[in-house]
C-alpha cells in the first residue's frame, strides 16, 4: 500500500452544507435561518438562558441559605460483598488494589466501605471511612478495619 492509495472509510467524511447558493439548492435565500429576527442576523450572541429581555429564571428565583454540596467529601463506595468476591483470605485491601480490580474509579479519592453483603474471610482493610455495620462485619470475620 502506498500513500496515494489511502482513502477515508466510506461514510466517514461528510460534505459541508453550502448555504445561500440559490433556490434550487434547498438552502438558498435565507440559508436555513428563517425570516428576520435576532437569530437570523450575522452574530446572534444570545445565551441558552436568554428570555428576550425578560428577567431570566435563574435571577428571578430567590437564593437563600447554604448548600454544602461543593464542600462535601465525595467517597468512592465499596461494599463488603465486593470484598468477599474479589479478595483471598488474609489479603490487604487498599485503594490501589480496589482501583486495579475496578471496584473504584480513582485511587486518589477517599474510599468508604459499606456493610452490604456478608464477609467470611479475614481481610486487612485500609480505607478512609466505614459504615458501622461494615466495621463490625470485618472484625467479626477476624480482619482489621483500619482508618487511614
């Protein structure tokens, strides 16, 4: 195969729509913009929340109080049942191992272990937080629930 023999996959390249090229083109005269109005002009710089000069909804609604949403700690969640399924007895469970097994998406985020499921193996679990039932189940199985 030579460089001049290469061609794009059929259907991967689409021709540009040529606007305003006469009535027969289907996109002539107003070029798909309709008749007059703000959006038919050269640069209709109006945002998605623009309401024609009316006070936008986001500014009409009262804003009161405090939301902790931006400041709340967002944990990666792991259930006891997942640990039972994926780890051997006596294994050490850290964020790195959980990330490698794709139980969490990011090893850099804090991890919280929840008590959904049963645990029969003794595991040494290192996480940032535990639900009370998860900590009890890990210790009842002979393991350690270590807070890091």
